[in-house]
C-alpha cells in the first residue's frame, strides 16, 4: 500500500492522467480539463482499489430471508375459492336499542 499523497501531488497526478486521456481521445477541442473528472475517478480507484468491495465473509454472514411472521400469516388471507363466502372486513354488531323488533 502506498503512503498518503498530498493534495498537490494528487492534483498533479489527476492533471497528468487527464492529459493522457485527452491524448487518447484524439485531442478534442475541449482540452484536457474536460477529462479531469474521469481522471480523478481513475486516480481514486488506483489509490484504493478495494474500497468499493465487500468481503465475501461479510456478505454471507446474514442471509436475506422473509420473517417467520410472513409464513405464519399466510393462512389468514382468503384464496380465490373463498371469494363471496364471507366479508373480508370487520362486521358491525347490531345495536339492540336501534332494532325495530
């Protein structure tokens, strides 16, 4: 692993990489400055190539699975064969004071 660079060294490396990218692109009229963002990304990748990776042991430590509640609740939902047999919402209790009987 290389030692940390100063911001001046990093900027110089980015400018140099941008110039090389500009050369490879056939020296377009926009100049090497147009390639500085891409060059900065490439320099960052060179300096920390494994920064965006997850070690395999960490990615497999906790498997993604549905919670057990999802399986337990499966029986509570009506299927297509149950349609029309009963209402799916709560039923109102009849109020004895309002009954005309």
